[in-house]
């Protein structure tokens, strides 16, 4: 019975994803733009749009290198509260999984998006985030300034910058989330200990904020190199490169 519920829940999630992608396509959006809005790879979007209904996955053609091969077991773990990619990876590896952590996290990210959309309802396309305004000047705080403040340590703030950060936190939950993650990541780099990195990647992917999700996935693809860059004293080139990548979140 639990397995049947899991299958029905996952089928419902896939239908929700399919409806979202189809609706965006009907508005004239390209596959690339739909991918940016939903977080799915452009190729995946294009494949979904080839069908009139959500395509069923045929387990017979799946290989053990695909996380979908273990869909039923993963869904059971998901329903039992085990939702971290790093926690699930060794469990399916014991069952023969031959793929990467990033492949597993892509599957889980889709489940998170579908679940979040089901709970919150569809986002209106014409919904525009109001700018956060400086209470003293009345002018909107520009994205460039917000991005700079997002990654700047509190100890280096001027009084004016500290005030802007408080206003941004009150007016933008996304800014609050990204600044918290940025400070955690900065602490990992400066502490030269990579052990907290996998948990950071999981938390970043779960935010569903496209810039930070892309950054986390990039880290995950080269996680061994990033670990070495953080912990090896003879070179910090990779770590500095990742700091620069983090700064591109202003986009």
C-alpha cells in the first residue's frame, strides 16, 4: 500500500511538472527560458515537450548508473523523511547504484520543486517582485549593491551598509537565504575544512533559487577538486575561482 501511494504521489508530481512546462511553452517561451525558470536542463524540457502527456519511465531500459533505476526505493526513503542526496547516496550504492551524486541530486531537485509547487500553488507569470527601497532615500536598492552586500562579511560593513542589509533581509526572503549560504560558504573556504561542503551543497540545491542551485551543482561536479583546493595549502587557485563564481550570483 505504501509503495502504491509512493507511485501515485510521484506520478502526480510528474504531471504537475509537465503542466508547468507546457503552460510556459504555450506562452511562447523557448526551451532555454523554460529551463531557467524551472531549473530543468534545456534538453530535458525539449524531451518533455515532445509528448502530449507526461512520459512514463520504462525501468527495463534504465541502467544502474541512473538514479531513476532506484526510483521506488528512493521514493520510500523520501516519504520516510530521508531527503538529503548525501544521505541517500550510500543507501542506493549498497543496492548497486553506479552513478554520481549530481545525478541523484537532479532527481531529488525535481521532486522538491514539484512538492513545493503543489503546496504553494502555481506562481503567476505576471507576479513581479517589488524592489526593496532604502527607507531614508526612498530609492530602490539596486541588484548590484544587493549582490555586493550579500557576500560581504558583517564585520566589514559601514553603518549605511548594515542598514541596507537589514532592510534587504526584511523585504527579500531570497536575499536572506542567499546571504546565509554565502556566509557559510565563505566560512568553509576560510576554515580550510571541506567536510561541511556536501551539507552546504544539499542546502543550496533545496532553496530552488536558480543562481545558487547552478553554483552548487557546479561545485558538486568537481567536488574532489574543490575539496583539494579548500584543504591544500600549496594552492588556493581553485578556491579563489569558486569565490569569483559566487560573486556572479549578482546576475
